[in-house]
């Protein structure tokens, strides 16, 4: 199988490309600035003047500044490349905070109260009603850039005057107190493969590592895991960084990133994150090439369970926690139980049967 990463050749992209060499027969790194998209009847995608090779898997990455180019490339490649983890529309949706929030709203995902204003005068009227502090954002920007905080009407009004001069649209969002911390969760398929808590520096409210924040490993709550997975699903992407605030009312999504950096996460995680991404890309590409229907993303289990229909029997003592039975890890792995599904339990004395609900 042949794969390509089209990117700005960041360190994260190089990490993934190197890991992919263990799974794919050929892995090419193509610099985004060498790509040309020709529109029209004879249009296509070219790399340094030559038509792009045929690949089984293409992973497109890049900053918001290249959103339109990335979408153009993906649009031409969809239907020609068997598998791409990011669909074309994701590049203009996820690279724009406003469009991201709209997608989250449509899927009823929790986020801080957010306002979109038509002009500065209308925004100043809103500033008289909101509770401070507030967050003010440009729709485009990454790594905490374009994010401002105001702790009073006067400071917010001054920021609005500056925004008015720039003649850019802006977003006003309620500030959720989390003691200067947020969560970055990395979703790969139907799994959060790594997560970290980021702590802002003193006098700084942005927890982004590029803004001086410090990261540490964190064990996510089930609610935060589900919010991260649902966010990626709502945006239609298979690989995504999701930024979450764990507020007093539960987790809230503040941003998504489809070109997430891996260095910070890798530094605090025991997981080989680049390998997790590479393995998933190979697994899903192989499934598509095999002509199988797309199912919920699962961890590759072929090494321990080559035949999914095979029945296994295990003799084990039962562990109880209060009145509840704890199943051994191997049971949940073989049966592939998930707390995101419903199950039918059939009970008899000395016997319990569990099967996935067909509802």
C-alpha cells in the first residue's frame, strides 16, 4: 500500500510519516507549498508540476492559512484516493471557530455560551448584559492566537474598537473558570488515544503550550471522553485534537484542531501517539481496500482474536465491588463492550448472557 502525508512538514508530520513506514510499503512526504490545484475540465492535483501519484491513503495537514488550498486538494482527491481521514469540508469548517461552533450547536454538544455579532455597535450593547470576564476571538487562528480576554465593560469596549478597525468578524464567549487549565484530547477513530491537562502561566489565561502553558498527563472522565469522541464525529473527522474545559457543569468544547501538534502530548504520555495514528491509517485503508463496509472504528485485535465469530471460554473467579461484578479486562476486549452502546442482559440463576442490543 502507498500513502502520502501532504503537510508543511512539521515535526508532528515527520513523526507520523516515520511511524507509517512500519505499516505501508511506501510513504511519501509532500510539502504543501509544492502542491498545485488546477480547476476546470482537465483539472487535477499536481506536485512540482507533475500529476500527483496514485495513493491508497492521503493524510492532509496544515494551518488555517491554507484551509482553502487543503479543501481544494481534498475535493479533487475524494473518490480517487481510497481513504483520507479528513473530508474536504472539514478544512474550512474546523479551521474556522465560528463554523466549528455552529457544527457543535447542530449536534447539541456542550460549549460555553457563544455570541456572533454583526458589528461593533451591536456588540457594545451585548457587553452591557454579559457577565465578566469574557473571551473574544477571531474566527481564524491557532495556538491561542486571536484569543483575547476582557474583565470589564471598559476593557471589552476598547478591544471592540480595535477589532472594528481591523474590520474582522469576531466571537464573544462566556469565560468558564477552570483555574487557568484546559484539556487537549486527541481522537483517533473511535478512541481518545492520549490527553493532557494544560496549565496557563501566571497572569496568562490561555493554556496553549505555544502561549507558555505547561502540560501534564491526565486521566479523562468518561463524560470528557464522550464529548471528545462526539465532537470528532460531529465534524466528520477521524483524527482530531479537541480542547475541553472541565467546568462546574461538566465538560465544554472550546475548540477543535485537525492538524494537532504531537510533541506536547508525546512528552507527557506513555503512548506512542504517532504509531497509534499510523496504525489506524493502515487499518482503515486496508478495510477500504478489502471492500468491507465502514464500521465503528475498533482497535486492531487480529493478533489476539483472528476469528471474530470464535467462541472463547474463560474460567475465572468473579470480583465484586459492593453488589457489582467486575469483568476481567480480557472479557471486555474479546467481547468489545463499549459504554457507548446498549446491551440486553438475560438472567438466570448462576448464569448471565450479555448481547448487544439491536434497537
